[in-house]
C-alpha cells in the first residue's frame, strides 16, 4: 500500500516538473507559484532551481507549525526535484532545439503544462505522502475557513495573489497565468476525484490480495 502511494507521489512530482518546463518553453506566462519563483529568482539574480528550493524550505517551516501532517516524502521530492529537473529539462531541450517561436507550438506546450500541473498536484495530494509547500497553503486556508469556502476558492485566492507578486517582480504575465490562476483549482479538483477513485480501487485490490 505504501509503495502504491509513493509511486503516485513520485509520478505527480515529475508531472509538475514537466509542467513547469512546458510553461517556460511556451513563454506565455506560467502558473502562479512558478511565476513568483521566476520573478523573485530573476530579481535576486539567483538560479531558478536554487531559489525554489530555498523558498520551499522556508514555507516548510510555516507548514510544520500549521499542519505538519501535510509534510512527508512527497514534500521533499517536490522541493528537490521540481525546480532542478525543470532546469535540466530545458538545458537538454536547448541542446537539440531552438526555443519555440510558432504560436501553435507554444500553445501545445501551454496545454501540456496545464494538464501536467493539475494532474500532478492531484496525484500526490491524493497519495497523502506529503504535498508541495505551495500546495499545502490552500489546504491550510480551507481548513482555517471552517466550511466558509471550498478548496477551489482557496486555490484561486492564493494563485491570484502569487501571480500579482510575480508580475511585480518582473516575471512574464500571460494567458497561462490567467488560466492557471482562475481555473487550476477546479482542474485539480477534477483530477483529484478521478485519482481518488483509482487509488481506492488499487488499495482495495491490494488489501484483498493480503487477506
């Protein structure tokens, strides 16, 4: 059972890294948290992969005191894999291809980014092996709301806020920023429901095999 959840968490983490790479290649704006980290890392003249690790570790301190149950192996995988693997992916891509200029190609990368990001977050959230620091924020905010609003609303509030901060720090604001800021929450919820049912079936089969 633990192995199944870890696989979910690992796949979700790499999906998110692919999403970040896709958004960066599309150059039509990124998801809010990537936008914040790109803006801040550029403003401070620090590598993207390094800065996202530092910002995530700082966020981890806050999460530890608010809801430490959200921290797990998935959290650490996200902190150390997403930004660095995205940098590696872009370097490999740049070794073989020029940056995409055709709008249709950039749109394809954008669609891939939205798919990989929403499904990736849903995967490791449902695995319950720890979530990325940023993805823990809407969960904490929803718990604090005590039923006054849903996860979708919390996600939109945070995504819009981080998008504004990223733009002020100099990151590219584009159509992907708007789409992810307002619609990523519902997309994540959609995939969470799918993966929750799939995981429940897998766990049920695993338990039946153990009995």
